C-alpha cells in the first residue's frame, strides 16, 4: 500500500487527465502507475474537482465503451492506437466522491475518455454606452451608483439600470446647436434597461441597440433601435401639447406613440420586423403602408415593406423581458436556435434532417446551456456542445 501523500499525487494526476491537462511526462507516470495496480476501482476525492459546476459538467460526459461485464471494448482505428485505456467506463458522483469504475485491464483493449464538456453560462446584465463625442463606457465594469453629468442631463447607474434625468435649466446643445446623441448597445449574451430623459423605460434584449438624445427639446421625441427592445413610453408635453414618441426601426420603419407599452423585434437575421402592442395605441409606418394597432395586435413587415396585422401572443412577445424562452404554436427550430445563439453567445451548426423540427413550451433564461439542451434533447433532434459551437443533428 502506497503512502497517502503518494496516492494523492496520483489522484491529482488522474483528475488532470480527466480535464485533458496532463503533460506527456505526467501521462507516462500515471500510465506506469495504473498498469501496476491490482484490479480495483480508482477513487478520486471530490475535493479535487474545482467546483460544483465541474462536477455537473462531468456528469454530462458520454463515455465511449461499455461498463457491462464481459462486453468487448470497441476496437479503435490503428492510427489512433494508444496504451491509454484506463477509463473505458463511466464517471459517477457517489457520496461526494468521483469514482472511476474500471473493468479488468485487457492487454490490448483501448478506449479514450472524451474531454469534459465546458458548460456555457446564461446571459446577464451588461451593455456598452457610446457617447456623442465617440467615447465608450463599458457599463459591466462600473460600480452601482456611478453618475456623470452630460449636456442637459445627469446620468446614474442604479440597480443595473442606466437612468437619465433631464435638467431643464441647463444648456443641452453643443457648439453647433445640436443636442448630443448617445447609443446604448448590448452584445450577444447581455441585456440591459434604460430610463430615457423623458422617463420612458426601454429594455434591450441581447444583440440590440438604442440611439437617443441626452435631452428631448423638440416637437417630437425620437429614438432609433436595432434588435429587440421593449418600451414603456411616458406621457410627455412641452407645457402646451403632448409630445409624440417616435421610434425608427433599422432606419427603415417607424413606430409612433404618445404613451403606451409595446415590443419591437427587428433582428437582421429574422425574416420580418414585428411590433407587438400591449397597451395604448401605436402607428406603424413603412415606406408604402401605415397600420394602427390596438392592444393585443402585432404588425409584421417583411423585406417587401408589406404590412400585415394579426392577433398577437403577447406572452411570447415579451417572454424574454420576463426571463423566459417561450415557444408557442409550433415554433421552428431555426427561430428557437437564433434565440439560443444570442443569449448564450454560441454558434449553431445544423446537420441535414433538422429543418422541419418544431417546439412548443417555455424554459427559464437563467439556465446554463447544458441544462437547456438537456431539456430540449430527444425532441426530434440531438445536440453536441463543442466549446462555443452547438451542433444539432436528427434524433434518429
């Protein structure tokens, strides 16, 4: 029996091997040690795993080979031959210990344990603020309570939201008489909310942006958006009349309101731009058509600028804002995966045979990617995560 310290050294090597981090010298040492062991299980203390997440990732491994006694190990191609057999079984989490269960070591049987799957965390709050003078502020790195003065407004970062407070006793214009415009943008894997100078609240989904003035001083309140943004528009007047709120969408469409709640989905990789109204009244304009929406309706405009108005599933339209993926009415797999790509910042690659797969249901957006694909697995398709690439293949 080896001294405990020496055993711990070999167990540490075994753990490094399971993570694919062994040097060639360490691999040879561990190979020699294992070859000299009696036919017994090799127990690696759970304390050697870096975290609960690492344990969870290990449980998702699909080990090549079989643990059924007497079953022959699959023969590997000659070009990939190696003496490294030693985990042709499974990894189990038992009573706080990672246990490597090994069959009797045949002389020439070979199996290779795949590298552990690295899970992908869900998106989180974060954004980039580009000021009118070109300066860039990464909001992820700022502390709660950060504040600044800009033109006619003070800016505060509070509880994960950027808030502009317009000060009417200050000069908003620059030397050329123009009010400065800022742009708030969210990369893939980020979301953020913003209070505009008039009190309107805007929520940005992943891979979205909103451009806005640091103060509203004219006869209209004008902003422009890309991606997906949900608005709660405040009623605003200039002391005499109500000031309309106008949203330019992808520099192509326009939505006009006074005070209302609505969602705009205008991602460039979606076939249509959708405006969904929850409260109030909005007017949607394309180059050739105009539609007036009532609560519960959705306007869709494709590349031909043709507007159609239908009854909306408002729960699905704003599910992202409420922390959910919501797939209703047989949502196609491509639409589902586009949401996954934006929120987890991954690339999805499709294999033939997945084109007609559809989904119905909902899932939380605070799940890790492995948890999400485990929930979607075997619903007509299978998934394989390789770093930041998610491969989708037919289930059969």
